[in-house]
C-alpha cells in the first residue's frame, strides 16, 4: 500500500515538474509588445482615477519635473506622503528623474487626487515604454482602486447609520 502511495506521489511530482518545464519554456518565448503610444510632441497620455478624482496625465522625457494643475508638486501636494505616492511608479520602474509630468486633476480630495495621478502616471509609463507593464502590474499600480464613498440612503442618517432610537 505504501509503495502505491509513493508511486502516485512520484508520478504527481513528475507532472508538476513537467508543468514547471512547460511554463519555463513558455516564459522563454518572447511576447509581442505593443507599439509605444506617443503624440507629435513625444508625450504619452493616460487617464487615472481614484475615488471621485480624475487625472489627465502627460509624460515626456525630461528632468523629473512634475506640474499639477499649473503648480509644482511641492506646492500642490504639501504632504510628503502624497508626493511619495506620485514617485512610486518611477522608483519601481527605475525611471526616477527621467520623465517630466504635466497633469490636470479634478474632483475628490487631495488623497484621492494623488492616487489618481499615480494611476495615470503608471498607465502613461506603460504607453511610453510597453516593456514596463509587467513591473508596474506586479506592483499593483495599473489597477484602478474602485472604492468610492457609499451614497446616503433615505430613512438613514448616513449611508448605513440609523437615526438614534428614542423610546419616549
């Protein structure tokens, strides 16, 4: 009985090894990358969203200057945490201070706007250099964070909170 179990374990490990070899062979085959999407000025454009904020982002090769709604990033996003969010896609892709970013962002608060700009920058980087997509995808920068504030319902104090109960 033990010999049959050993045989089945060995056969299953062989199939797992075969699967590993097949996936490794598939990984070696180069994938066709899409063409970079750039306009006449050499910029790539993408739209980023987070909560109720929408950011329109253009990137082009440069010195790392970031302009948001006509203002410098230090002025618009005064909190260091928000500026760190904006730099994350460049740091992960090893492209720090290689691109200039110009964007307009509307809606939401500062935190949502920073998330929208980060999402837009990540998408624009993949349009400019398609080979960066796996790195940014693994970091979770290309996924749109779809969490939004739940709407208020009638007969409720807020979205889910009931009015205070009064016995008398």
